[in-house]
C-alpha cells in the first residue's frame, strides 16, 4: 500500500530516514509531558522513531483518509492513538487524546504542510500553557523568521509573538531532494521550548496590537506606524518611537506596550 502525496493538502513526504530520526531526537522532554502529538504523519516516516521513545506516548493527527488507513495498517502501536481530524479546526481540549476537557501538557512535532504552518504556530501559541515543546519542519523562510532576532530582515510579527513565550532555535536546513515530491524550496527545522513566563507584565491583547501595527509598515518609525493606536504621551516621549519595529526586542515591545497603557 502506498499513499500518493496530495497537492491540495500540501503533502511532501519525507523519505530520508536519518533526517526523520534526527527530528525525533530533538524532542528533549522539556516540560515533563507524557504525550506527544505528531501533525500530518503521512506514511509514518517520522512516526516510527517517535514510537520507539519510551518517555512519552505518541499520538498522531491526520486529515488525509488514505494516510489514516495506511497508518492503521502499518503501525498497530497507534491503535487508539490516531485522530482523523484537522488540527486547525479540532477543539483544543480534544488534543492529543480525543478525550474532552483535556488540560494535560503535550509536545507537538511534525513535518508541517507549508500552506498551513503559520496557522499551526498560532494555534500552538494559543495553547502555550499546554504545549511546552514543539519541534517542526517548515519552509526555510518561515523557520528563519520564527527564530530571527532584532535587527534581522526576517524578524517580524511571528518572531516577537512566539519568542515572548518560547525559547526558539533554528536547528538545521533540509534540501528539497529528500522529499516526495520535492518542494521548490529548502526546509528548516526549528525547536520551541516554553520559557518560564506566566505573564508578560502588560496587557496581552494590547501587546499583540502594538507588534502587529509596528510591523505593518516596517519601513516607518514606530511613531508613524503606531498612530492608529493613539499612543499616549508617555509612549510618544520614549526613544522607541524613533526606531523601526525590527529594531525592538521582545522586552522592548513589552515595555512599549506598558507605555501605551500609561495615561499619566
């Protein structure tokens, strides 16, 4: 039995076993989770290595019916551990075990479809208190963007919002020829490990607004980019306003958000 990669699902099946093993071994156990969820396992190239790790139970979530049938046939250890669902649309409390009202932590791992990889990251961000660790393969440009620091052209909204809650490392680059079919771009593997923050020290919704507006016109100074948010006098008086968004660290954005809330 063979699963044909489906273009509409953004499927590019990894065929290099050494890379699959390397990705699986990046799960460090950070956060003391006992379950790991693989998104889009396809034909189980990565899954087979996850199943040998005794530190956690492996669950998989797969939207492709043909892949689900393949996994059931070839990986009996996955019985009761396959969610035939769409990760983006499934209720978070049903992850990773299909049981409602779940609050336990779990890791996320996968060779993520490029067309939904950013959405996957935003959903994980919403579940950050339950996902202490993520290891994923992305289009290289997305991986670089997530891991980039201030002053880098790749540094942007996704970088700041994720780095506020996770320590992020760009692990390695993967060439197109190890996939079936080969994508037109290189891939990058990154790891995210939850930091110890439980609170940013500012209004989180305002923080997101400031970051998004700041980068929406990234060539402009923040004084101009943040005008629609009606900055306070305290914010306008700060040195941040004469900089561009890409020059600010996560800590700077938090401080600026605090100033945007200061009315005195």
